[in-house]
């Protein structure tokens, strides 16, 4: 593990010390738009942070996007992470996502936090996530963090 990935993992893990897990209610939503125009929406997505990795699991449990490496820093009280490694796990198989660009905003506070240079806000104990893959697929996620598990 490189120093950069250790720092990113420690940053994401630090969220566990700040967030107080509430009742899991899986309020996340994933929207996926492909270059051919097809779109999929997954509601009631479970959002978990475990040992510095972000897990986004569909309601039926058949698919999980896992962000395993990110470069993270803070903008005021928002943690901002640029994902560098992620995978889609389905039916016991893991396929790396070929990331072009992406940003994860993590709000671990008890109040909504405004994005820098924007009127948009990240609700308390929630994430905003946008990822573009090299094939042009766009993935966005919004929702409350269901659980944070430290190591």
C-alpha cells in the first residue's frame, strides 16, 4: 500500500470517529447513464464506510460498487475525495471500474454543508458521489450514510 493510499484510507476511516451510525434505512439512490442512452436507477441503496472504503450496495444485494482508493482532503467541514480505484462486485465476481474522473463529498456533521462555489448542499451524515468512467458511463449517488465501521 502506497503512502498516498494509506493517507486516503486513514482519511475515510477518520469519518468513523465523527459519524454516529443511526438506524439503517438505506436511503441512497444510484443513477447510471450509459453512452448508448440507457439509464438505470437503484433506490434504497445501502451506503457504508468500512475501513476506509466506500460500499454502495443495491437494495436486492446483487450489486455493490466499492471505492477502495481515494485522495481526500477537507473543504471546510466537507471531506472531498477523488476516487482512484473502484470496482463493481456482482455474483462473487469483481470487475474494476475504469475511472476517468470522480468526486465524493462526505458530510459527517449534524448539519447540511454547502459545496464550495455552489448553491448545492450535502445533507447531514450524507454523501454526494459522481463518477465518469472512461467508456463515458456516468454514475451519481446521493444518500445518507447507513453505517460506518472502523477497523
